[in-house]
């Protein structure tokens, strides 16, 4: 957001309003909508399987995927978090992970992030990749079904590679 303010493409008020909206994202309501409202409708209208569901999100969607995994919901068999938008080191995902203790959810988790985020010169993507790596590092000492991959992409080009990595790792039959 600071880059936008400095470049004159975003006002300070717009940047502050955006950040304020992120502090109350209502992820719990969205997760309930997916599992309690949207899924039953899709199942009814299209006859989908009653189990074996997966969730994938990229960027802020990846952050939501981590949130869904951290709720310990058993609705999803696997969750993919592509380049999760953990922009701040004080993100709630770290507090939620710490609160879980040593045991992780049984749901498979696959996290990807992009080398060009780490090695590039865009500060927000460097922070995002650093925080995603920190999150993964905090998982290594615990038991659970967690995999990860480093993509040779930028944040802008990494969506497809991340999704395919998730499919290959968690959804292959």
C-alpha cells in the first residue's frame, strides 16, 4: 500500500481504509458460507461427491486457505495455500498456529510460494514470501500432513503453477 501512496496511485485515506477492512475480513462467515450454503447447493444441483473435497486459494485466497486449515475443520480432505498473503509478521495465522500446540489438523496442507517473490525487489512480496516461509518453518517440528513447494514464478505468474502443484501433490488419485 505504501508504494501506491508514494507513487500517487492511492491516497493515504484509501490505503488506511483498505488496511482497516483487512483487519475484519470475516473469514469465519465465508468458510461457513462455503461449507453450509454453497456446497449443499452444488451437491444438490450437480450431484457432486459427498466427500473428498479440496480447497485452494492463492494470495489473499491462500491466506484464507490457511485460516480454513487452522480451524481444524474436517470438511476438506486437502487444502492448498498458494503464495499465501501473510503480509504482516503479526498475522493471526501465527497466533492460531501457536494455539494449536504440537498437533496439527489431519487435513492435508500444501503451501507454495515463489522464488521471484523472495528474490525480487517488491517489498510487499518479499514480506509475503518471508512470512510464508516462517509459517512453514514453524510447522516442521510438529506432526501433520504438510507439504510445500517453491515455484519458479513471480506473484503475478504463480497462480497456475501453484494450483497444479497442489493438484499433483494432494489431489492425484
